[in-house]
């Protein structure tokens, strides 16, 4: 899969231990620009961990570079009626 020049938005990334992270990393390996959305209560923790380098080991790509996350968006949904 080659995604050079493509932008990928992955919703539901709150740490480096889930499907969202794995999907983001696979798309980054293929050359896509990565944007993620995370649940509002987890946003500050995620961004802080990212800045402090907590995810650096799991951000490593096959070529030795780190997966770059261009932007982190807060995601929240409220439903008044089903």
C-alpha cells in the first residue's frame, strides 16, 4: 500500500496500545500524513505523553524515523436522543 501524498485521519487514538495506533503507524509506514482524534478527557494526557517522548519507542518506523502526528483533534459526541 502506498499512501504518499495522502492524509489519514484516525479517530479513537488515546495511547500507543490500540488498533487506532496500529492503523496510524501502518499508514505512516506507507507515507501518509497522520492526523488523529482522541476523546476529550484523554486529550491532555495523550498530548503530554507525546511531547514527553513516552511514545517514541512505539513511534519508530522501519526506516528508523519516528511517526509524525501532524495534528491531534479533540473528539466528543453528545446525543440527546437515540
